[in-house]
């Protein structure tokens, strides 16, 4: 289980941010999505939020809704979740 305070999680989120910053949000999704099941719940929340942003940037509406639905199970009041599920 990858914890939110682990170096592995920080590296994963850092690489995700680099891909997004370079205009490659689909690469960020490809990097993080396969690891979601390995993340503890707090880390999953952070990762899913990043996946909502990345899928929106990539124009992947179905993925954005999928990630938002998963994150809503943790906290349906997150503004990005509400926005993704409203569209």
C-alpha cells in the first residue's frame, strides 16, 4: 500500500504534474491510473483529483466522469467532483 506521506507517492504525483505541465495529460493518466488500487484512501483522493484535472485537460470526458464518480465516494462536496458530474 502506497501511503500519502511516502516518497513513492510524492514521486508519482510529481511525475504526474510534470506530464500535465508539459501538455501531456494523457501520459499523466497512463502513469497514475494503474497505481490507484495500490494507494491508501487519502492518497487515492489526491490522485483522483489530479486525474479529474488531467482527463479534463485531455478532453477525455468519460474518464473525467469515471474519476469524479470514484472521488465522490470519498467526498461528494469537492468542487471539481460537483463540476465534473454536473457537465
